[in-house]
C-alpha cells in the first residue's frame, strides 16, 4: 500500500529543481553543438561549391585553349601565331563558344588579377578583326570572373621540341612560328594543408596537327 502511494506521489520539489538545473546546463551545450554543426555544414557546402565552380571553370578553359588558332599572313605577308603567354596572362584567338555569343573568331585574354578576397581569374574577349584590320570601331571587351578567392594562379607552357627532341616548360610563350604543345594552369584556393589545388593541361589542337605534319 505504501509503495503504491509513493509511486502516485510523483516527483518531489528537490527532484524537480535538480531536473530543471540539468536542463538549464544542457541547453547551452546543445545549442552550441547545433550551431557548430550548422557552421561546419555551411563551410563544407561552400568549399564543395567553390571546388565545383573551379572544376567547371578549368574544363571551360581547357576546351577554349584547345581551339586556339594561328593566323597567317600578317601585314608583312609573313606567317604569325596569334598567341602570347606569360605567367599571369594569356592572349589567343579562338572561336567564341555558343554560351558567350553568336560565334565567330574572338581575341581571348585570360588574366590573373588582384581581388578583395585573393586572386581572380578573369577572362575577356572581343571580336577578332585581324592584326591590322580596323574596319569596325573597336568595342569594349566583355569579361567574366571565372574564379575568385585564389591563393595561387600560375600559367606556363611546354615548348615545341628542339633539335635534340627535348621539350621544356617555360614561363612565357612568344614563338611566332608555332603554338606551345601544352598550356598548364595551376590554381589553389586556401592556404597550407587545407588548400584546394587544381591543375589544368590543355593542348592546342593546331599545335598537335602541325607536329604531326
């Protein structure tokens, strides 16, 4: 009889106070855990999105560089390559991809520029009218930021084989006789062990076709 009465009596005031104190202590811990989890998820989602965007930008550039075109003759009647590469800039002529406009040959300029959150990879393009053709009034080039927040962005070029059949990587490509065999673009976002790195290799098709001649 006494045991049934004790069970029906419920919690004592002391037990209720202890339970409320435990809840008060656990709530901030639970809230902080949820907030930390949300921040971790947001950070992971942002990193994944940035890596995806960087991958898409690299694929787009690979396809574009592979379409680089040599044009001849120049104003002096001599063959000339419309391609000039430096460590942080690349300028070449290629067909305009359909997503960017109505097509046709365009000058493309890929540049590494300083941004608010790090280095940016900027691509601009304008109508190709020949080296010395000014038939149309020049229009300001269209530009788009392909990647931002980069800690590293570097271009280099694999030269055509020399007389001994040796090909070397160079920081510049300004040979007016032929295109480089490969263009390499190295990108990194972040610092240290957490940096996300990406390397793009693009082989201009016109260079490959001439090498096979």
